């Protein structure tokens, strides 16, 4: 698949799932694969949409923290992206304090390469 085609497909998924987060489970695998293929702003947007959808309708007790941890790991060396993610983390912590979202501890290993 060409980069242009992959970008167009992911853009369509982002638009569709922004409008209807309930569509994410049916297209998640395809969206994740496209995000890995093209990266950039559109891939970031996809990943944030996936986390937001999980916050709105958590599939299980640790899914939100796991997804949030993964996105933070992926962008840990990008201060701009981390700053954009901070409000999402704040929202998760707020919902946990309110009891709306399960509060869990997800153990994650350091995935940075050691040169």
C-alpha cells in the first residue's frame, strides 16, 4: 500500500471514529496498523482517539491505563506530544478519583533502547 493510500485510509478512520467512537472496536486493528505504517500527526490523532474512546467506555478495568501508558511510552522523547497528552492523563486521574473509572496500577517496563 502506498503511503498516500495509507494516509488517506487512516484519515478516514480518524474522521469516522471522532464522529462515532463506538466504531473503533471494529476498525481498531486496521487503524493501529496504519498508524504504525505512517506515524506523524495523524497516527498521534488516531492513538488519542482510541484512548478517549476507552475512557468513555472502558472494555476492562485496566484498559485505559494500559492504553495511556503505551501512548506515553511511544512519545516519551517528544516534549510537544507529552504536553498534548498531559490533559488526557489529568482527565484519567480525575475520573479515577471520582470513582467513574477504575483506578489500577499497570506495571510497564522501560521500552527505550539502550545505546
